[in-house]
């Protein structure tokens, strides 16, 4: 295969990979937009991202941390000092809010949770009230999530890949036009 053939093959592979990346980003953006419009936590591949807003789980989870949780399927929960961390809707100062606390014990069908930093247990809940069980504490995603959770950051997430794609296409077009001009100049020189 000639060097031009190799360059052309790499060019095609690059374009295919770029297109696949753009399609993947569009799919992720669609999921994020749907989640944001519906008022649900962002969900991808059966996992949800939750943003920790208070210090009730300190030092294990700090305000600003993002956790990855799996939708709760009704299975057994681990209770105790190293028990499962669950997210559910509960009442806080007369308002219904999403709460992420550790399971400290079970009492028959009831589950008792408490924030690691808190001195008292939460009101008991049932398994049906649990939305998700924490799987992992995100390390880098929390910074990205904080940015995209703002309106400005959300739109930046949408338009940055589009802008990069447009810039990439302009650069490719300019390179092709230069090549065509060089070929045309070479052909003119040969004719003279």
C-alpha cells in the first residue's frame, strides 16, 4: 500500500471515530436533557448521579461530591457502620427532599437510616421509598456535574462538541483546498 493509501486509510478511520464520538456525545446529551427536563437525576446505563448538598454524611461524603447509584431493586440491604448508602425522598423541615443516608438497622419491614455526621436516626422508611443504592463515589465527575448542573454549563456541554466538530471540518476543508491548489499548480507547471 502506498503512503497516500495509508494516509487515506487513516483519514477514513479518523472520520469514522470522530463520527462515533459525536454520536456517543449526542446520546449522552439527549439522556442528560431528558433527565433535566423531567427533574430526575441524570441516568445512564441504569446508574444515576446524585449531588450531595449537605454535610450530613461527612466525612464519608462531603457537600459537592457526586455519587453513582443503582436503582434499588428491592433486594437485601446491609445495615450498620459500613451499611449501604441509600437515596430516598423524605421530609426535611416540612419539605419533601431527596435524602442520601446510611442504613443503620432494619426493623421488620422498616429501614432506619442516619447521616454519618448526625446524632439521631431518621424516621423509618419502607423499601418501596428507596430510590437508589450508592455504588461508587465519583472522583472527577463531581467537578463536571457541578458545571453542567448550571444553565451556562449545561449549554456549554451541548455546544462545545458541536463547535469542535465544526472547527475540525473547517480545518479538514482548508487542508483539502490547499492540496487541490498544490495539485492544480503542479499540473500547470507540467503543461508549461
